[in-house]
C-alpha cells in the first residue's frame, strides 16, 4: 500500500480487525491502558504515521550539541487473535495542535479503511468533583447502532443512561478519531472511566486500570492487569515524593513551627 | 540542484564562503531583530519562499484603497558581499504555523544551493533577571569542532536541554543533517518582559556577531530603541509583587556556570505561549513538559493559577 505520510514495514493480513487508538489525555487513561494491553499481548509494530505534516519539530541539546529534530510518534501495531477479531493499535505519544487533529485522524482512517477495520475503540476520562470512594465505573459512548448492541451484550452501560445527560465532550484525538472514522462508515466505542477532578492533570490514575479491565472483558481477552496496577501505584508514589521534596525545602525556608499536612 | 517551485529566486548573486544568519520569532524578538538590523549593512533581497501552505494567518496588503497583495508568511533572503572572507546571506521570517519541518528544509535548500558553510541563529533565553542587567549570551553548536571555536568568545555554554521548540534552535539542528555547521546564540531575556521586543538582547548579539564575522555594524539606532524599551520595562518591573522582585538576580558570575540546561527556559517559553493562548492544547503541553522534566512541583502554583485564569 502506498499511502502518503504512512510508512509500513509490513502488510499483515488482518481479519475484520478492531482498531484501538490512544493518545495522551486526562489522567493519561487511554494511553496507559492501551499501551499496557499492547505490551502484554506482545503486539508487533508494523508501521507509523509520518509526523512532519502534523507535528512541530523539536531539538534537544546533549553535551553542548544541538541534535537533529525529533518528533512525536504515532506507531501502528497488530496482534492476531485466534479466538476473535484481530487487533490493530495506533498509539500516539503526543497530541497534535488543534488545527492538525482532524488531518491526522483522517490519515489514520485511511489506514483503517485499507485494513478493513470493523470498529474503533478509544478511551477518555469522565471527571467528577470530589473524591471517589469505592469502585470507579466505566461507561460507553458509541457512534453506531452495532456498537451500542455490542456494549449492551457485554453489560457496559451507556454514559447517557448512567449520567442522564444530553451532551459531553472528548477533547483531542481520542474523540476526533471516532468522528473521522464515523464519517467514513466505521463505527466506534469510547470507554469513559470515572475520575476525580483532581487527577485530571496527573500522569497516573487508577482509572486506567478499570478501563483496561473493561476493555479486556468486552474483547474477551486473557490479560492480567496486576502489573498495570503496580505501575500506577508506583507512579503515584513517585509524584508524592517529588512534591514532598519541595515541601521539605519550604519547611527549611520557614524553620520549625510550620504546620504540614502529615497523616 | 532541483529546487521546489515554492522557492522564488529573483537574482543569483555570486557569493564566496557564505554564512547564513537566520532569524525567526522568539522570546524578546531577538532572532528576528538581529536579522532585520543586519539588513542595514546594505543587504539586497534576492529570494523568498512562497509560503501559502505554511501559514494559517494570511494578511492582506492594502494600498490606496486597493488590496494589492495577500501575504501568507513574510520571509526574505538578502545578501551582502563583504570585503573580507565570508559573504553573508540574511534570512528572516515570520512564524510558520503549519509544516514547520518542511519550511525549515526549504530554507536550508536555499542555503545548500548557495553553498553556505555555516548558519548562525539567535534567540532569547527567558530567565528571572532584571531588565537593567547587561544580558549574558549562551551558545550551543551542532558540531563538536565548533565548541572550540565558541570558546574564543567567552560565551556561556549550554550543556543540555530537552524538547526545544524555538525555530532558531531547530534550524541549527536541521542544518546538522545537511552537514552545515551551525551556532545558536541565546541572549538573556527577563521573564516579565519576554513577549516584548528586547533591543538590549539584539545589541548584545550584534556586538558578538561583529566580532565573530569581522564586520562593522553601526548600532547607534538601537541605542535609541533600548532607551525607549527600558522605560517601558521599568514600569512593568515596578508593577511586580515585592517577593517576585526579590527572586530576580543581578549579575552573579558563579551562577552563570550553573545555567547549563535549557529545560527551564523552554518551560518559560511554554508558559509564555500558554499565557497568550490558554487553550486546552497549550495547557496540556505545558503540564506534560512539567511532569516529564520532574519540575512540576516547582511550577505547581504558577501552573494552577494559569488554569484558574482560564476558567
């Protein structure tokens, strides 16, 4: 296949594959959950979307020398499923600027059309005020009737039913890809995981695990998410240690007698 | 060499051992200011890139009530024949918004065609310093052989920096792929006046370049502009909260040796852009950079203030 701006190292033969697409977003939910699955399934990299038209170049200085420009990546992976639909992954490590979102999404749909992708899956976070005690829930949002029935069959509630709301939004590529695919007759599902508002800007969130578990369940895969849980716990601990380092400096500046929230 | 039809060459000057001085927008407008001021040497325009696919913000030029021109991205190459060893090509350009990589490579195509040996760019380094300070100049090169060359000029070396988006730095990185030598000079720009023109920075770079290139540049016009801007900057400085003022350092030589990493300067760049355009995209980009550099707690208050302002 000769598609401009797409580099394929090989052309796997895929049977009615699902496309799992993920980019950085709130709480890094989509990226963390889908990357984990990609790794655990040992999916094979088979191509990438060339970044030059969708992303800005960046340079790094190493040992006093300015290096050649570097770009974010949008890599393509595949996994052959003996017991169901094959899976294709598109994992991006950075969001493009808003002007380039649709163009990038449309390019990925070109690839999806070529491989006869049956459905696109993405994920997002549903931010709620306050703390979340107990299990975080996962809801679905769909762009076609078949996907709606698929979710019903697998007992995933629709966001509109659970929250009784008429409108919601998915910012960035995790949303735009669904719209771009739908325009070209490929339906999709977005798995929304509940998340406390405070975690929205953090790079680690327990919501990634519940989303990953739900995805594994509805795709009927056999993947364990214990490691993902550990990754998240470790990540949260490191963030707290970073903050603590600065809190300690603060204490030093102001001497004893300062109160801190130690519990 | 077959050039893209987007490159419009009006004249092919015969240039020897030419150096390219390039300037893109950046903090303090230093890069663009340096390139613009060099044109006063009597440089003649000879080339430009037709840039309609690189800009999302075209402007129309109206003369006498008639729209004469639709300008997508103002850019020009001019040349100056020196009496010394190296002729100069001066390239200045507005900021491309799309396909920056391709645009930079078109500029380098022109450089290659005219057998440019080395490219010099300059920009501003946003730092917590006062505007009254004589700005230090930091430098980075794209080839090991140049490091020695830079030592002759008493510049402060930059050792590291991850993910710099300033096109003045990117051009030098791209030049490396073409085997063209490159130097990027950064002049200090105070954080509270970063979006404003910084003629003091421009002057310090020009003084350095006149030494490096052995050329004479009359800087008197700049002094007037510097006086003007100093007054404006003084007003902005006075309006800062007292404890912020206290964090700004004056010239401390020992501190200079510690500034070898550009990551915080890049973070200041991202803050400046997010303050100008507090969109979800820019805020997320800044947040991600803060986490990946491990510096989130240091900038936490400032970051959350930015988000609150957005609301």
